[in-house]
C-alpha cells in the first residue's frame, strides 16, 4: 500500500515549492465531463473543436483547477490540507497530449489559522504558462502519514483503468 506524508504549517517556508506532472488524455476529458456534467463539445468532439479558434479539443478550465487541488492534497502541504480559495487566469489552452507541470510555491504564511498563500502555475511541455494564480489553504498543524484510499476501477469507452 502506498503512503504519503504531509508538510505541516511549521515546516513550510516562503519559497518552498513542489511540482506534479500529468499528460492530458482524451479519457481525462471524458471522465471530467462525466463527473462535472460539462459536456461542451469544445472538450469532447474533435470535429466540432476543429471549427473553433483552437483548432482541436481543449481541456476544461476547471480540470486544471482540479489538478492544482490534487497537488495540494498529494504533494504540499499534503494530507489534511483544507483548500480555501483559488483565483486562476487561463493564459493558453491545454490540449490532449500536452504534458503539464503544476507548480505550487509558498508565497506567504499568514499565521492565523495556519493559512498559507501559494502561487500556482501550470506550464506546458514547451515551458509556456497555461494557467496562473494564487490559492489560499489551511495547512495541517500535525504531521500525518496516510495510506492512500483504494479507488474503484473505471472504464471509459474501451479503456479500463485501475486506480492505484
């Protein structure tokens, strides 16, 4: 079983950062659409997307927000983090096949209630910023190592995935 350990408020310092890398697949967009209810053809229909200024399918904007959330939960601060708010600016589209890097950097520790402000940036494989912003979280006060929860197997089209 895989475990992860958090970073407590006291362990975080201004300038600390982490990264998380993910390659966007069409199945990602289909699963996000199924969960969110956002079935915009710009994300799901290649023929329709070809007629738009983007020329091809793009990832949902809030899918990038979900990936930022995952970085907070899984990387820094990690388990026990409470996500309080996020502002995002969508700078460029994220396409199927893009390999993106989510970077979280501690900008400020507020002291009250263990609140921490992070700069959040997502760059594509060309090093271009696709999403920027800031987020506020409440960092955990106690050290915690957890076993990752077992997730159900899922199937999209003819592709089956076992969450690990």
